[in-house]
């Protein structure tokens, strides 16, 4: 059974540094939440029903909707245990997304409203999201999370990313913001939700101001950021274990062509056929520019089996949107997450490069890979507990 103090065990007591990363993607956060529920169930099979994701990872990184998931997994709730079990996060999305992104009318009507909304202000006012997050997190600050977290945002006044983390907040009081402010900020996607302003105090009592928007404009996939955050604790790369969860991406052929984009002006780049080409392009590019160096890093050090990236690149129609929160689409996203567990791990994650073995012998499904990772995480968790007990 997972210990209530497990998250306080220093990674120096174990053999590995463990990282969980969750992409941004609006309502598509349902996809990684479904996968996390599966992983947590496997950890519970090994260590008891009280086991929680936060007990096993040295850092949980999340951008935008991923930042909200990371917070739900790591914020303290009753008895100083995580606020949410992973299995409850999907239900949170199903219950609350229709209120965060209210659907008024048909897809065509929403598209027209979105076009004019992009001109005059954010598509959604964010009031329900703000109220819900503040209600859940109250006065909890980031230094209180049960394991370290990394949540990127972007300051539009300074034009630079602001990266919040629990470990940094313990050293710098001005970065010890309310978790509610951080979640609202990292989710403030341009044209969808309003930018967020708040203030903190440093150790001398001086005010620090933040003018923040969605961290996805800087790091929609925060995996590389999380690895860099833990780099001082890594002496060899085979010590590093990383699970990186995407929120799905549109099937390439379903998006834009040079022929049509060559005729676009400002408004078309901001809104075209119900989508946001400029935002879509920036977010997808930032994800790919993370995936390439991370996968290459693990390959170069012959430790590919320590890295698992789970992402669906085949989303079409409403499933590829970040805000079409109809019950039908939300339920479909749950199914996409469940189906993703049955798909093969991509070649970029495969550790065996020989062509002499059959594909079925060298590839595992995402679910099988998560089951394997759960055993590694459980063994690491038990090793730390045993060594800690031996020190006393």
C-alpha cells in the first residue's frame, strides 16, 4: 500500500528519477485522464487501493488542461492525500466542460459566434472555470503540492514564459502563487478564455505582478521542461523514467493546405471553418519540437524503454476541437482514450532496433507499456520506503 509520506521520499533513496508530463488541449484532457486512470489502477493492483499517481512521480508537469490535471493529482485533499483519484478526473471533465465551454446552438451557429467573438473578445468568459477552480483549491499554494509540479504559463507583459514549480516556490516566495491562479493562467488560451492577472508577495513583502496566458503558447508539451527541471538529480540518463501523455492531434490531411492558406488574411488565420489555424499551428509545432529531442535523447543513451509517449495523431471532426463540449463529443473522447490503450507503442519508443524480430515481438500496446511502467514505479517506490526505514 502506498504510504502517506511516499511523496516526501527523496529520489536519492531510489535508483530512478520519475517524471509524468501532460499536454494542453482543452476538453481533450479527457484522453490523458482516461490513460492515467488505467495507470493508477495498475499501481493499485500492486500496492493497494490507496495508491495514487503522486506517490510515484518526483515531478508532474502539465500545461493548460494538463496543468489542471497535474494539480488535481497532486494538490492535498482530505488527510493530506491527493485531491482526486485519477479515475475521478474523467468524471470531472464530463460534468464541468459543458459549463466551461457552453454550447449555444449548432456547430454552424457556434462557428459564426466564434468568428465574431474572436474579433470582440474571448469566446468564453471563464467565470465558471474560475469559480470552480477557486472552490476546489481554496487558499492552497503551489508549495503545498504532494509532489513537485511544473506548470508553464506565458507573461504577455514581459513576453516571456513563467514556469511555476513547487520546488521553486519553496525557494522564492514571489513564485509561491495560489494553485487556483496558476491553473486559471495556464488555461487562458488566446481567443478562448481571458488572460489572468494576479499578484504575490516576496519574502521582503514587495509585490510581484503577473499578466498571464496559456502556457501552451510556450510549451504545450512540457516534457522537456520537466526533464530540465530534474536535470541536477540525473547523473546518467538510464536513471530517468518518463511518461508523456498527449491530448490527441488532428489527422494531418484534415487540416489546411498551402493553396487555401496563401489567401488568408489576419481574420482567416485567427478563425477558419470553426478552427484557429494560428493557434493550432503554434501548439502542434511546439509539441513536435519537444517530441523529437526527447525521443532522440533516450535513443542516444540506449534507454528507450524508460520513455513512453502516448499520443493519438488521428483525431477528426469535433474530436480534434478543444471546446466542443457536447455530451456526444466528450463521451467519444473517453472512448478514444480507452482505444489508445490498445494501440501499439510507436516505433520511436521501441528499444529493439533489430529487423530480425517480428513486429509483435518487439512492440507492446500502450496499455502493456503502462503495466510494465507501473511495475517499475512500484519497485522504485518500495525501494525508497525500505531505504528510508533503514535510515531510522
